[in-house]
C-alpha cells in the first residue's frame, strides 16, 4: 500500500485505484486508451509504477502501462488552463521525459520529484509571429555521475550522454551540476519558491518574444540567478 501511495502521474501528483485517467505523453497517446485505474503495480527493476486501466463495466482495456504517461482529466484541464510561460521537465537515466511541472505562483513546493531523475531542464514558451511558438531549454540541472556532459566543439552545442546505453539529449549551454540528489532536490524547491513569489503578469505569453524586452530581461536575470 505504501508503494501504491507513491504512484504518480505526469505532473508528479498521486494516482490511486479508482481514478479516471487519460493519456498525456506521446507513447500513451498513440494507443489513446482512457479509463479507470483498477490495479497499481510497482517494479523494483525500473523503480516505476504501472497501472491497469478498465472501462466502466470493469473490462480490462490496458495492462501494465507507465503511470507517468497518464493523469486525471480534471488535473489535465487545470494544467492546460494555467497561464504559464516556464516549466521544469524531469528526465530519467535513459534521458526520457518523466514529468513536466508548470512554474507559476501556484506551483506546490511539496511537489514530489521522481526518484530516478538524472537531470531536469527549465523551459520557456517563446512566442513568434503568426501565433507560432517554441518550447526552449533555458537552463539544465544535472546530478553528477549519472550522465556525462559533452560539448561538440565543431558545431558548438552541449548534450548529455548515458555512457552505458549511449542515449543522449541536447541541453542548453547554461547548466549546473549537483553533487548528489539531495542537493538537486533542495535547489529545485528553491526554484519553485522563487516562482511562487515572482509576479509574471508583465510578461505577456502572446507577445513576440524578440520584441518583449521585459521577458528578455527576466529570462537573463533568471539564468544569472540559477548560476549563482
């Protein structure tokens, strides 16, 4: 039961038997199955929770699917309607996305960081002309000895590599390495507190980023703050 209590969705929020869930991450969206959680299993090998999904009649629709690919419909709607520009993504040792957390003045300081996190990226939604936008890595937070930081000098870009699996992930040139998980978690909590106490209403998400001086100044100060 203790392990079931720690079962979390894509946002790091708890899931329990009886919750009605919908797919969020791409690998689950491809299958496109939603329903009710009827079973939660914990894998010691992968340090992860897997759920069984049934329909209203109790028929099994999907077995042993990664819980972090799902969330509740209510929670999804709340997040989608949140007016946020910045978010923090957490990745596992295969350098795959685990959860994504919007950073705003209502983000919970008690957010539960996935146990097998190796690094995180702070991302910004940059708006361009014709309603186009991109989600760009602004800063990376890396736990030492879990992944290797590499620099391609010819093309001048940085990336992380898992030397066991050769998985890799591009990162920003702005990054910070932490000695251990505890130091990493304390720093993430400080980031959440900072956004809790920062007024971002002056940064309009619909305004073109290259023309938004306030947004550019804030982002530069954010990078400086994270680096010091």
